[in-house]
């Protein structure tokens, strides 16, 4: 029962984060109504899909790790946690890179519009 409650809490947090991301993207879209809106939409959709897939994989790994911990020793837990941390770091790096690229594109567009 405890495991079920933890999974539910984690899923809720993930859903909340996803909703926040969607809201942020929508706000960005509303604020930047230019010609590259379609490109931005495509990029955001692709990012969201990737994030969803990554989250699903993470959830699967968590479930597997829990099943393993019940049978095998506690050595598997450390490996799973390290992999989770690595995945989170990679996701954060990707998000940062994408944000930087978006800002660069926006600045370029602003320059072109001004000229």
C-alpha cells in the first residue's frame, strides 16, 4: 500500500510539472506572435513528446527497481538512483540548451524585424 501511495504522489507531481510546462509554452506562444510561431509549436510539441516518453521510461525503471529490491540485495537500488539522477541531469541540460536556442532565434527575429 505504501508503494502505491508513493507512486500516486510521484505521478501527480509529474503531471503538475507537465501542466506547468504546457502553460509556460502557451504563454511564450501568446507573447511571441510572429512568423516562426509554427516552428516554435513544432519544437515544443516534439519536446513534450520526448519528455513524456522519458517520464514513462523512468516510471517503468522505478517499478522494476522496486520489484528487484524485494527479491535481490539493496545494491540494485543505488544503480537505479544513479541512472535516475543522470537522466534528470540530461533532461535539464537539454531544456537549458533548447531555451538558449529559442532566445537566440527570438533575438535574431527581432533584429530582422527592426531592420
